């Protein structure tokens, strides 16, 4: 994150596609580590990777599951080569195996697919609101969510300010939760146990003299964000840059993403009241458009 001079630009379709591919590949790398013994295909990729995709593709069309023998036929792979891959996918809950020995897609894979699809829809639906918010505030607008494999905020889409001096981020960039406005909006959505685990395990380094690193202060700040519905940072991650962020909620009231306004600290301070009002409205509108339930409502 930085304050820069330059031209703004948006590539919505490319962003959505890259998010889905990135999330998918990241999770697959964690699930099935590759060893030196894996064969490399003619396309340059380890053969086991191709077989994993072939397994998933085969299972996608069979809700009742497939036997090992059937998978071997459909993937054109020896049963002995599939056993280890299947075991690894089962261990990570990407696949299930029933008492009859039939394999089907597991909850981890289904959840992953739903997140990827939801990410595309969120960005598509939010883009006009983000553009309007940028035009109304004159500051850069960013949408982000928790990274799929780490307790970090990941930036998914942006509409940059037209100001010569503005706040900018790179799509796909990850930042710590405890010291960024986007991160704090997401962190405040953690339940108490998860929040405590995070605070006790994360390396809370001081990026600037005003970075809040105390567990006690961060707990107090999370309580305030939950009550007020907005997260604020002033010169915490980068001196001279400040941000405000509100959560985007799912249908069951869980925080699934956040929307951020950020810019030079002096300008953000001068327009704080107006920016916060507009940001809150944008957060509620995006939540409703994506089928979510805004904070404080029953349905």
C-alpha cells in the first residue's frame, strides 16, 4: 500500500479470474505436496497435478460417488497411482469415501468452489457502487477478504482515485489484519476464541510510531469496531496514509469481506464525516445486493 502519482485502471474480468485460479491453486498446493518422485508431463507440470484435476472433474458429475476402479478408467491412470492422491485429498476433506469405497467431493472442495464463485459475484455487483463511492469521496476504494490460507487481508478489487496523489494497492496483495483498516474490519468479525488465538500468535510489528500492537488495545479496538460498525486507521501501516473500512455481511450475518476508502491522512481527516457516511451506505448496499444481511437487521 502506498501513496502514488499515476493513472488509474480496472480490469474486472481479469481480476475475478485470477482470484479464482489463485485460491484454487493455493489450496491444492497445501493439500497435496509434490515430491521429487512425481512424474512430469509433456506440458511441464507434475503428472500428479493433472491427475488431481482429472479426479475432481470426474467426481463433479456424480453425486453418488465413484469407485476406485471407475476413477482409474475415467482418469486413464493406474489404481496404484491414484490411491496416494485420493488419501491426501481425503485427509484435507477435499474428498469423502463412504463405507462402500466410493469417492465423492468433500466439504472443503465445495466450500472452496462456493468462495470462488461468490468472489466473482461480489466484485461484479460491487463495482458500480465502488465507482460511485470513489467519485463522491475523491479517494481510492478497495474490496478485500480474508486470504484463503492465512490470517491476512487480501485485496480483490479496486477503483483508484483520480487525484494525482492517491492511495493505491495491488490486486492480490496481502496485508496484516491488526494494523490496516480493511484488516481490522475483518478481524472484528472473528469470534472471541479465534480473535484470542490470532492476537497470541501473530507477529505484531510496529510499521510506524502509531501502529497499535498491544493485545489489550487491540481487544478494546475490536469491541469498538463491533459496536460502531467501522474500522479506522491513521498512519498505522504507512505514515501519511489513513483508511476507513466497513464489513460486508453474508445472509447469516457473518463478515465475508470489507470495503475500504483510503487516501492521504490530511485529506482523509478533512473529509472524515462525509466519507464515513458514504462508506457505511456503500457497505449496506453491497451486503444487500449480494444477498447478505446488514448489521443490526433481522432479515
